[in-house]
């Protein structure tokens, strides 16, 4: 069985869930994405991806999607009105409370599906905390790994398409085309940063940054070439990859 966790009735939990069940927690964000995209981008992408993964692999994997956590750690965008952000201590406390709650069910595997790149480092830390405190097997996935953390970025964006760029805009155009205003999009690629060998997004030396450090528009990349057709391709490729990864999560046992 598989489906939406919230649709289960209380008495069904010990009957439906087992230690083999996978609980999937999509984590999005409500934050500025420049003038061409709405605040909801990361929330929508995380939620829609999670639902698609459950639908794609639910026949062979016992997977249940938890309600999407729509607000997360977005303080790199706090300069922009409209952004809603939890502090890192608050988000960690929320994740620990969710971990404590689901650990009381028979399920022992928890997957965090992160739709907001700014959460990545913190969620990696949360995996170990949840493992230690609640003996859960914990995993972190992304619809697409952010370029700032080693993921791919198209050649035209020079590896700098990390926020509101071509690929993210394309995926959102596929999911919610009525909320995209591509006429307000421009190229916002930090060309000089891309020339560095080490100190750059995805380089060997990390650095602290806010999304308006590079341009007042607050997005980083080049969304001008975005299209719903590209977004459809990227979305389905992500769902296929995540569904394949879920099979490994299902079979994961620390090599024992």
C-alpha cells in the first residue's frame, strides 16, 4: 500500500504501517524568486514531486507522503518582503518533533525531500540528529541537487543557476504556467564568480551569501530560456530518478 499519510485513520496506523514503510516528508519554502516567479515555487515543486513519486513507485514500494512542510529556513531571502522563514533552531525543533511523532508509528524510514537549496546543509545535520534520538533510518533527497552543493547547472549559466534560473523556472512553468511572468526575467549570472576555480557555487571553498548580494532582483541564473517543455522533461526525469532511489532506500540496511 501507499498514499497520503494524512488520509489514514488513526486506528489504521499500526495495521497499515510496518517497519518496512517509508515516510516521505517534502520540504519547500515560501520565499522570493525574483519578479518572474511567485513565493510558492519551492513549496509547489517539493509537493508535486513528492506526490508524483508516490504515484510512480507506490505499487512496489510501501511509501506514505507526510504533509508538505511549506515554510523552512529561507533567511538568505529575508531582505525581501513576503519571504516567510523559520530560524535554524526552529526548523530543527520542528524536524525533531516530526521525527519523535513518526517514530511512535511502526515505520522506521524517513526521507526528507528538499525543494529549497538553502536547507541542504541543515537537513544533512538533521539526518544524524533524528537517527541518534529516534533510531530512525533517515535520508535526504532533492528533486534536483542544487548546483551550490555539487549538482549540475546548464553550461549557459556557468554553473551559477542556483535560484530562479532556467531549470527551476522551467519546472515551475510546467507545473503552474499561469503564475510565471517570463517577460520580467533577465540574465542574472555572476560571471566573475564563475571564473574562480575554488570560491564559487559548487567549488571547493564555500562562502556565505544572501540572494541580493549579486543583484537586487534576488535571483541567480538565466531564466530567459525557460520553457514548459523543458520543465516537463526535467520534472519527469527527477521523478524517475527519485523513484529508483526509493528502491535503494527500501532495501537499505547499513550493509548488514
